[in-house]
């Protein structure tokens, strides 16, 4: 159940990244952003999957939280920091510039 929610958040992030890069830059940049997202997701899920099998005991498995759920939660924590700096920080910096009126040096 938790996996479905995390996958839906990833789908929303993919759409946001694609549309943001397409509107602000070019279609090529949108596909490059999509490729970066998919690479980080697939490689990160493989790494956190191995880690979750190493640290999560089989006795704690439930239908709602298992090894895959733990690996997706760990991946989402890592991705939130990475994608904040990679995709979302520009928007926050622009809003701060508009509010304060300061120019970038």
C-alpha cells in the first residue's frame, strides 16, 4: 500500500520535471531531466533494495511494510535532498529574489 503512494509521488515528480524543463528550456532538456530522474531512481532503488534486505529482518514483514517498502522509503529520502537541489531550488531562489528585490552577484 505504501509502495503505491510512493510510486504516485514519483509519477508526479516525473511530470513536474518534464514540464518544467520543457517550458523553461527546450524539449531536449526535458528528456534529459527525465533521463536523470530515471537513472537516479533505478540505480538508487537497486542500492537501497540491497541495503533493506541486509538490515530489515524477515520476521518484521507485514503486508503493508516489507523490504521493498523500506527500500522505497530510503530512496525517497535520498531523492528528496538530491532533487531539491537539482530541480526545485531555482524556483525557490527566484521567489526570494522577487520578495527581497536583491540582485544576484
